[in-house]
C-alpha cells in the first residue's frame, strides 16, 4: 500500500474515533434513507466526488468549507462530524470489501448488522464465533494485506452502524 494510502487510513481512523452524537446512530441507514436517492451508495460516492487534501475532506465544489455545506444540505449539526468521518474513511480505504465480498455477502453495513458481532474488541462471525481475521485466512482468496483491509473496513462499519 502506498504511503499516501497509509496516511489516509491513519487519518480516517482518527476521525472515526471522534466523539459520537449523544445517541449512537446507524450512519449507513441514515445515508441510505436521506442521501442515497440522489447520491447513490456512500462508498462509491465518496471515492468519486471527495478527496483528502492536507488532512481535510474536500469536495469538488465545496473545497473551502465542506462542513458548512453539509449543515445546509439537510444534515443535522450533530451528524456533520460522524458523516464526514465515514466519508473520509471511505475515501481513504481501498474498496476491497466491495471488490471481493459484496457479490456474495451484500452491502457491508447489512452484512455487519446481520452476521458480525464485537467480542471484547474482536470482530467475530455471529454463526461460528470465529474472529473475522481468522475466517479470511481460509475464505475469499484475499491476499494477507487485503484481508487486513477487509477486517479494518468491517470493524469501522460496525462502529458506523452503531455496533
């Protein structure tokens, strides 16, 4: 993975760790309900229209102040930071889940909600109780680096859906 990608992943991880709104909200369900009809799925939208520049998420048309635009674009004030973090993480993360897993397991958020649980900070498959990292060593045919990206992606999505 290139240095810029690693820096982006580190930056996105810090954003995701930002304080959440008072009540945990499923950011993916929110996006699907409020944004998807115009913008499509969040990951492809973010990768197509947004970039990380000097540690900031910027859009093509909203380079100077994306947060102000988001506030005026039907996004509640308490959701600007977590939605921005979600989109930044999607920009910074290679779409390995979408490329290798989605065709069988569906959208990452739905898969996480239905099939994965967090056990003491470890993401595990609900059905088998095995850590996802272990499952991926024998499932999906991913290279080890891609396995790590998928595990990190699923763990992030778990936090984003309120898990």
